[in-house]
């Protein structure tokens, strides 16, 4: 379906753009890719934060691969979103750090996310997925977000970190508030988004302080205990670094996977022939289907980089760039670049090759939790397709208003009831 788009009406900094239909969004990025050079947009408004200078939008795969592979030129330390955030926010997160600090911190925390470490979680993640389906299977209907998609990554991360079951709902609410600060449902129209984000982050930080204090004298087999004692080449995490990694993990480690699973359920409803293809060979199709879900929905829509102050003059797509210029990589657009994907608007569970950048581009900021996300999506869909194979959406997804997260807040689903 071709959706008419007026090029001059496209504004990626307008929050309303991100709840337009998926077809319109696809057509808008197609129109932007077809133009020479790089489109430029004013920075979006974000509560009391200064808007700062505008940014160039990168919508082609080649542009995003180039920027991702040159982290010394296109730095992360000035911010990962289009607007300018206060320095205290930028110093907190792995995703807004540059080397050597980024490399040091990633070396320490990455041991919990190696292929071997994630493979060891498979049995426990499978049991969690089974329990989640058990909780809804007899009813025949539920909200896929709250009762299926959100539960698995939340339980996995909380178990890994040693967060008590009694605190899981609290973590869920705070990550919603932190990552949904541009959606009026989570932050009222009159509230300041900056203050709301800061409040949610502080609530998670307080929880981390409590857990770390307990684990310091009562160590257990969880990630908090391991990171409290982690040391590489004589270096360990500072208490502040541990807290901010905890905030990143509880947000990025739950929100993105839950949205991939929810979009996957929606896609199987929209493309029933793809459901049949998947059901015909669950073992063979699941690996490519997981990659296609991530490509199609691109849970993280965008990330920003800034040209370093000591960078040599350069061009991207004929556009000169100099120190301080901001570029925003729209992964969602790159994952629909027709030079890399045949019929990019379609959903094909057997798509191969599939060079998607749903976990970020190549380079030092490639998603630390990509292996874990793949495992969770794989396991959840195996459980769903095996036990409630006709699960389908009975309404349209209630989408999150955000230029950062391609989120779904609610999705009603129905299925033939089964046995626990």
C-alpha cells in the first residue's frame, strides 16, 4: 500500500510523527532516503532541557554503518538522543561514554553476557516462559504486553540481578516512566519530562543502593554480587558505575525485548501466511524469524552521535560535517533500506540474508545484551507457537509516543484455551 507523503511536512522532531501509522512512517523515510544529502531537523523539545543545535538524520544503511564504525570521529559522550541533556545524565550511562572509559566499563560488565554465559541461562529462561504461558493459557485472552511480553525479560533481568520478586512490579513501573517520558500516559502534559526521567532513575538507583548494601555482606550467585567483586587488571566498578549500569540494564534489558515479542505477535496476526510458515518448521524457522522480528520492529528506533572536536572535515552523502555537528542514526529506517532488503516493508520469517541493525550498528556500542534478547525472543515464541499457536491480536496496538523506543503499551490477544 502506497501512502502519500508530503516531504515538507515530515518532521522527525515532532512527537506526533512517532504515532503515525507504520505505513506512513515507512513512506516518510523512503521519501527522505530518496533526497540527496542529509535532511536536517531542529532538536525536539524535551521538558526544561535546552533544545541545542539541530541534527542531521541518517536514514540509509551505508551512512549508519560508516558512523558506527568510526567511534573516534562520531562520539557518544555528548548524548545519545537528539536533544541536549545535562552533563550529569551523560556521565551515568555506558551508552553515553567514549573510550577509554567505555571500554573499561564494558570489559568488566560483559562477562555476564558472553555467548557461554547466556547459553547457561537457556533452561531457566525456558521454564520462565512456560510459567508465563501457564498463567494465561486457560483464559483464552489477555493483554499480551502486561501478561506475556513484559514478564519474560523482566523476570530474567530481575533474576540475573538478584532483585526480589516483590520488587519486579516496581522495576516495571519505573522503567515505563523512565523510557516513556515523551508519552503523556506516563508523564502528564503539564509535567516536566526531564524531572520525570530523573525521578524514575533515582527510584531505581535507590533500589540498587539497597540491594548492593545487602549483597556486600550477603553475597549470592547473582550479577550484583559478581559485579561488586568484579575486577579486571586491578580495576573494578565504582559504586556509581554499578548503579548506573543497573539502571541501564533494567531499562534497556526489559523494554526492547518486550516490544520485540509484542510486535512479533502483532505481525503473526497481520501476516497469517508467515505464521503458517513458522508453524510448519518451528526449529528451522525460529532463528530467521527472530531476526526478522527485530528487523521489522527495530525496538530501538534511533541513537545519536556527535562529530568530535578534533575530527577532520568530512562529508556524508555530500553533506559537509564539522566539529559539534549532531547526526541521529535511524535504525528503523536503515532496516528498511531497499538496497539491503528485498521488499523491506514485508514481514518474511525466512528472510536470509538479514543484515539488520536492530541491535545497533557494528562497533563498540553494539548491544551488550543482543545474545540475551535473541534467547528470550526465541524461547517465548517456541512456547507460544507450541502451546497456543493461534494467538492473535484482537485490536490495534496502543503505541508508545517516542522517537527512541518503538513501543507497544497494550495489545489485546485471544487464543484457544489450553491446559496448564
